[in-house]
C-alpha cells in the first residue's frame, strides 16, 4: 500500500528535491511550505510520515512536532541544519522519531524514511483523530499511579496529571509494560527510536534521572526504577491492567 509523506519545508528547491527522491521510491508526496499549509494538508488527507523542517516562517519545528505528537503517533523526522547533539536530544524529547541534518544524501533520507515507517507501521495521522492502534489502548496502574496510554497522560494518587515529556512517558511505558525486567541502555534506545539516534545513549541516564524526580514513591519507599549496576534499569512495582 502506498505510503503518504508530508514534506514541511519552506525552501522550495529543497522541498522539490525531497519530493522527487521520495516519488521515485513510490511514495505519495504532499508539500507544505509553512506551518499553516502543514495543518491544512493534515486536515485533508491521511499521512503516514511527516518530514519537518525546524525553521519555518510561521512556526517553530520543535513546537510543531510536540503539537503533532499530542494528536497522533504518526512518524516524524526532523530535518535541520542544526548539528549539535543537544538539538537531536530536544527533538527526541518532543516526540520526533528521527533527526537528519543538512546536507544529506537522497540515499540516507530514503533509508531513514523506510526505517521510521517500519517502526510506525499502521499509524496514520487523520483529521486530528487518534490513530487506530490507540482506540483500545489500556489504562495501567501501579502503586496508586494511573497511566492513560492513549492520551499519553500520567496521574498521581490524588488525580493530578504529571507533566512528562514524550520521551519520559515512552520510557516509563516501556518499564510499566515489562515490570521486573532489566533493560540495558542500548535496549531502551532501540525501543525508543532505533539505532539511528547516534549519541543518545549518553542521555538515557539523564532521562531516567528526570523521570525518577517526577515519578517518585515517597520518602519511605524505594525508587520505582531500580539501577542494576553494570547492566541497566528495572521497574519494580506491581502493574495492573485496567482496560
């Protein structure tokens, strides 16, 4: 089945070059020169993957990625001239699936597109609705905490929503879905974004540390996420599937 890729790029020449490379590989391409055109395209046709430039005349690509992720799990690849590792990490934090820096070869672009589409198979952005795979997403509970896996929301025992980034929620979900299993850093990277995120292994510890500060059991209980020295991390509470 033909996959639809939305290219959000303000430079016309670059946009046309990307469109040509993708069209030659059999993808259906939708162009958008700014944020307004992007939202218009998303409202009118299902999209399997979004190539999103960071610098747009009417919007910040990172904020747009965050907004898209709040609505859908559709694949997002950020395309940017910024090469610093911190930019890649921020892109990951707001929910992008990959990050490619300019200049890049058509071969590299196609490889990354294929990789993300494999990981997001069956997930489509369509008219602001939840993806089909989220329709029956469960509610999961642990130690009086509640996770709404469809809404990407976490609530404490008092019903207060905890402010988690997309990456923090994803790594917590990995742990909650596999309690008492030890995950290495490499395994967490692979489950979060695959092996294309070079350098992110150095940030896993920071991500887990921030998650621990936001999701803590209280002063008289051990931490939910246990460090297994020399190996990785393990989530220890009992998890209950509610629906």
